[in-house]
């Protein structure tokens, strides 16, 4: 879960980014962007992504990807995001569906965030610890 929630913050740091076209899906128009930390050509070393950006909203609604970080394994899949909400100025998808394929096996994950906040904590839980002299 952490991988796909932090992905949106990390993907903008990818050194290889390129426009690969446009698509229409479910009545929405998307710009497709390729991103990788390696080469443009398929390779066995670096993850690669096709990011579907909704032209109207500017949000990443879908991603296709390959992940090669696992020794001896190759994972590919798609992620679909829904129910975007603005939390303290950060837009987060509260619903996410992942379809994954790893070593010939298929996996399906769907999760929903019910509540989310940033930089908030119960100050009464903080205890001041005196340093030993």
C-alpha cells in the first residue's frame, strides 16, 4: 500500500520522462506519459511506468507499470485511482484498485482510505524526557 500512495510524490523525480500519446477511456481524455529511472527501452534493471493523466482534472487516474526490484522476479500491473480528496493542500486518491501479475500469478487489491490527516497528532501523548546529566 505504501508503494502506491508514495508513488505520486516520487514519480516526478524520474529522470526519464516522455510524452507517449493520448487515449480516451470511459468518456475521459488522457495524456499518457512514460517515466523511468533507467532507459526508454524495456530492460531488466529499472521500473517503467505509463501514467494516465486526466486532461480535465490534471490528476493521475491510471498507471501501467513494470517493477524489477525483486531479485529473480518481474511484476507488471495497473493501478486505478478514484475518489480524490484535498487534504491540507495535497490531493490523495481515497480508493485504489491494483491488478498485478507476478511470476505468472495474478493478484487483485482494492483498498479504501476512510480518514486521513497530515502533520496532526494528539499533543497529550507527547512526553518530555529529561536528559541525564
